[in-house]
C-alpha cells in the first residue's frame, strides 16, 4: 500500500495565502472526493501537489511513501507515481497522442525495460475501445482540435495507460454530457484497486452517482473543514454549504482564489 500525506499545507499565489493548513491522507485502494464552494482552494491544492511554479508552498509537507514531494521537480513527481488530470488540458501541436503516451510510460520504467511497440499498441487500442474513443485519435496531435468531452476522455486514457499510484482529478466531470460522464466514470472505476488511489475535485454530486467515494472532504477558506462518507455529498447536494458554515461558525469572506 502507498500513502500520500498532506500536513498543514500553506500555499500562496502572488503573496496571497490560499491554502491555510490543509491536512489530508490518501491511501491506495481509496477514492476521495473534495467538494466546496468556488475559490476555496481546491484547484490550488491539486496544482501544489504537482509542483506548478505559480503556487508557492510556504509551510507544511507533502509526503509520498515517506519521500518529500516538495523536494521533487515536476517530472520527478510524475515518475514517483503522481498524476494530474487537468480541468483544461493543454493542446500540444506536433506530438501525437500515441507518442506522448509511450514516452510517459517509458519515463517511469528503467532503461532497457521500455514497453515494446506491439505491446503498447495492443494496450492502447484496448483502452481506447473501452473508453469508446475513435482509434484514429491515437495519431492526432495531443488534444489539438478535441472537443471538451474528447479531452476529458483523453485524460482518462492517459490515466489508464500510465497507471500512477495516485491521480488528482481536477473537475474531470466539468462540461461533460451524461454519456461522456458515464464513460469517464467507467474508466476511473476500472482503475480502482490496491495499487491506485484517487483524489477527485468536483462541484457536483452527479459524478459521485457513478463513482462511490470512500471519503468526501469539504474545503472552505483554504482548509478541509469536514470529512465523511458518500452520504456527505448527498447532503451537500440537497442542502448546499450553508449548514456547514452554520455548524462550524464559518463566516463568508471575499473569495481569495480565482478558480477557472
């Protein structure tokens, strides 16, 4: 079992503190969901875990199996088993999906143990069919000209091919119609198991109708203020966040983080 431990994490953007002491522990074989109002730090947490240079960690720690993630470069974090599914995946002209994926897989392997071309093609075709993707997309440039739904499926394809220890999925459900949401959820559920853990950031209960989380966490004002089982998400859908604010005595404040 692998463990990702976030302890008292404080993060600033341009001198403005966004995360104000986040504590979270995620094990493989677990799926956690983070919910919360806009601007509470959810996307900042994802970016800080993966090492985006815009986000300055001022104190706290992120440990992966006892190793200090904050001491790793971005590519080292990916090689160590961390994966970020982005809310708005970038388009990369001149690099095909297939070339990108094979390079990413081999980057996590020892020299001399690279995946063979035939094995890669067989696995890629299998995963694309599972995700109901046109096989021609393998030879298209990465996300270039893809619809929003195609980009999100492509993120799940990368997840299934690379097989990280932990995936942080930042609003993987945003902009998806119900059919695409079902396919994306099917891919995440397929990954579920002893060697994989997932942290899903979402605004909506509808994603959790297809992926039952082991734990649900609520973020407000830069902290995790409440955690519970899947039933917590149902209550949030029914009652909103005001009851948590009243229960914990949290006052509304001007949004500090501008989340896309």
